[in-house]
């Protein structure tokens, strides 16, 4: 009868003697205070600047890892894309406010009153438009994911995004104006 053979080891096995504890500790030893503090500070600042630059670029791209917690996910991405794909009254609010400031310097007091009345009415229109768009976005998302999975914060998120000039929005717009945006849930 043939004897059973032991299974062959597939690993590389031990690659030398186990290092002594003293040797392991010496290999891991790093002083609390570096020898050259100025150089260490410069390296730390350079590393911090690289991380900040990476975070800025990631946020501009719309990478979820670099966005705030309440701006992450497919629902908030759809909200941003939907707003960026259309023109809204809120985009012109900031430039019109500068015009109103200049008009208030006109010596005629009626011009300032009319300008302030106009900007308050325009602000009301922009806010009304933002609330309507936010409810439309919520309705479209709710139709796909259901009421229980609908996230919060669409009204304030929509207001904040609509009231900014398109070129100043963060994350940067990922869609072109007029593009049709459909929410799929992903």
C-alpha cells in the first residue's frame, strides 16, 4: 500500500530569523520632535497645501468624497444638474443689486425708492421660482425612489444654488444649459 503524502506548502515560508523586539522597536522609532523643525514645518505645510488643492479640485468636479455631507448622493447631484441646465431669475440677482446700489447714489430720491422697490420685487420672484423648482425636483425624485427614501434640504439647496451666478457655483456645473436631465436614482 502506498503511504499518503503530505500536501505541499505553496507559501514562500519563513524568510529568516524573527527579529528581536529591540530591533523592531528601533526600526519604528521616530523622534517626537524632528531634528530640523523649520524643514519639518515646510514639509507639513506643503503636504497640507497639496491636500487642500486636491479637495478644491475634487469639489469643483463634484466628487462626493470632497462635498459636504448634505450635498452628496444622486438626489443632490440631480438637483444641481437640473438647476444648472436651466436659466433662472436668481442668477441675475447679484448683478442687479450692484445696479441698485449705483442708482441709490443718484441725487433724485425717487430713483432710489424705485430701485429698492424693484429689487425687493425681483427677490420675491426669484425666491418663488426657487421654491417652485425645488418642489418640482422633489416630486420627480419621489416618483423614482419613493417617499421614504426622499432626502431633505431641497428647498434651501435650490435657493442657494439658484441665487448664485453660474460661473461661481460650487461644484462647477456638470451639464450644459438646455440639456435634458432625467433622474434614474443612481
